């Protein structure tokens, strides 16, 4: 029961890493509010998890929707102790072929969505006595990749935003910590389109696996375990830090 009585709002909670985190939150004695633009999958997950989980429709680029998601969480379970910003989109482009529209779309969801999540949740978390914000960045927020320019830029912004939120909350003595998580390639629906096809005489999957010294893709559960640690009181001296979960990719 590592999250007993902790109430956690998860953006992008209907799929992949967000969904695995919701399952862990409930298994460890907490309450999970799944926010996602995919209502069908989000409601199905909340139903699977029972009375300790609820679904709220949430498009992370929509500020009133964030405010409603926070209010619904507090109305339903009485407080807000944890926020996981997991909603994200991955798009392939280089600095030369990325249009302004595409750059804005990726940065709106990945970076601005995380900004709006932190901004909307902090007052309710402070009133709840503090807690933990976890923002999912990426190894591509730590290093470059010629094929993912807008994504790298958006995830670098998440890394930097996280440190600013951590500093602000510490200065205000809210008792709120904020850390970023940097996964390598994780086998979720996000990367499914990249697993087929051929690159350098390898399948897409083999090519991605070879990037990791451990020789395989990560699993959503492995990232969720790191997030669980950060949401729990096992990490109370960690804030403004980068937690890498990448099978050795950045080493
Ligand atoms: P996923 O399975 O595709 O889950 C992401 C979820 O976010 C989906 O349900 C998606 O809905 C939702 N979403 C997208 N845009 C949204 C929006 N505007 N508002 C609300 N929800 C939205 O992907 P994942 O791999 O679990 O990704 C979770 C996070 O980890 C992302 O931030 C991603 O960038 C990051 N990450 C992933 C990997 C990886 O290799 N998988 C590596 C590093 C970092 P739709 O299905 O409708 O788009």
C-alpha cells in the first residue's frame, strides 16, 4: 500500500504508461482519476479498476478542461496529492521538413499541455497539504535525434519546466515536489507505427531495440514502477530531478 489514500490525476491515462500507472496507483491503495481525450478507452479502464478510479474527459491543450478535471477529482475523492502528465504525441520530422503547424501541434500537446496541467493542479495540491507532480519527458528531452525535431524540442521544454515548477513550489513551501521521467523506447501504442518497415536492413523493432544496451524495448510497467516511486513518500527528498528509465540508451 505504497500510495494509501493518495489521489492522483493522470493525463493520457487511457493508454500505455499512463494506464499502467493508473493500475499501480489503485493496486497500491490510492485513487486514480484517468484523464484522456480517448473517452472510450478511459471509461473502460476506470470501469476495470472499480470504485477507486474515475474517468474525466481531458484534452490537455484546453485550460477549462484541466480546471474541470481538477475540480472533478477533488469533488469525487476529496483532495489531490499527485499529478502525472503523461499525455503526449510522437511525430517524425527534421528541422528542414517540419512545418510551423506541426511544430505548434507537437509542442502544444507535449509542452503546453504539461504547463497547463501543473498550473491547474498546484492550487488544489497545495490545499491538500502537498504532493508530487511527475512530468513524462523522454530520452529525447536529454539528447537530439535528427528524425524527431519537434518532439525533442517539446520534451526538452518539459525537462526545463519541471525544474522551474520544483523551484517555485519549494520557494512557496507548498510541500509539492516535481520531477521528470525520461523513458527510452517503450512498447506502447505510441511507437507501434515505427515497429514495422525496414531501416538499415533491420525491422523497425530491431533497429529500436539495438539503440538500447539492454537489447530490448522497455515495458510500460517498468516506467510506471519509477513513477510510482516518485508519487509515493519514498521519494520525499527528490525534486527538480531527471529520472532516466532507458535500458542504458543515454549511457
Ligand atoms: P500512448 O500509449 O499513445 O498514450 C498516450 C495517451 O495520451 C493516449 O491515450 C493519447 O490519446 C493521449 N493523448 C494524446 N494527446 C492528448 C491530448 N491532447 N489530450 C489528452 N490526451 C492525449 O503513449 P505512451 O507511450 O504511453 O506515452 C506516454 C508519455 O510517455 C508521452 O508523453 C510520451 O511522449 C512519453 N514517452 C513515450 C515513449 C515511448 O517510447 N512510448 C518514450 C519516451 C517518452 P490518443 O491515443 O487519442 O492520441
